[in-house]
C-alpha cells in the first residue's frame, strides 16, 4: 500500500520540472536572444540613456536662460526688455529646421532626421563649398604646362584649401556674431551682458531640442526592432 501511494509533493515537483521543460522547449523553438538581439538591446539602452542626458541638459539650459533674462530685465528695466519692442512684421527666418526622411535606411543606421541651420548658415556652407572646389581646381590650371611635380601641386592645393576653409570659418563666426547683435538691437544699442548670455542659452536649448528629436527617432527605431 505504501509502495502504491505516491507522495503529492513529489508529484508537484515532477509537474514543475515538466512545466519548466516545456517552457525551455518553447523558448528553444522561438530562439534565444542572439548576438544581434543583444546588440539591439544595448543600442536601445544607450539611446534611452542619451535621451535622458539630453533632457537634463535641456532643462539646465532653459533654466539658465530664464535666470539670465530675469537678471537682464532687472538691470535694464521692464520697459527695455518687453515683448512690446518686438517687430511683428513678416520677416525671413534666421534659423531653419530641415527634415530629412531616411525611409530606405536600416533601423541600425542612425542618421539624423532633423538638422538645424542657424543664422542662415546653410547658404554660407554652400558658398564655402564652392570656394573650396574652386581653390582645388586653381592649382591645376596654374601649373598646366609647367615643370612643377604633382606632389608640389598637391601640397599647394591642400594649403590653398586649408586657407580658404580657415577664412570661411572666420567669416562665418563674424556673420553669426553680427546676426546675434542685430537680433538684440530691438532692445537698444547697449544691452546687458546677461541678455547676451540668455540668447546663447536659448540658442543652445534649441540645438538640444533638435538633438532630442533625433535621439527619440533612433530610440523608437531601436524599440521597433526589438518588438520584431
């Protein structure tokens, strides 16, 4: 009688082992996480971490900008720093947002979907490219028919391109400073330094917003890849 009777606890243990075996078999049929899946998980976690870091940086930039704005308003007076001074006429945008659709790319290929062109720098970049391209062709025309070696021509072409790039960067920096000063001219000829730092803080915040949009796009792409 004792031999024929089985302990219910043993039956429960056997059922648990059998259930665990079925789960393992099911996981094995579906496939365990492979190297590609691990990379997608790590990529998703990195994108989430980067998104949170950008959110914290954006909060700090906005906080600093509003503090500098309040300080400038306190030093210059409420009448000097007010929305009533704004020019409400239709004007061309100094900063533009470009949206690029990369529908044909793989989710793992992180390409920025949004690009910020500040102070109309896109036109300046195109002109800089034209100057560089023109400089790269000038040495060939100048040394055509001469006894100069190709190596000398390459060195001179590189030096000319570097000089033109440095000059373009300097010109771009001057144009940006001029555009910033023009934007603040509505508040008067002499403005508080805090107003200039507030302008830089809000400009940085705008850049962070675009980076957040790109980070969120990459994060959603990684999440969609994980769901598949």
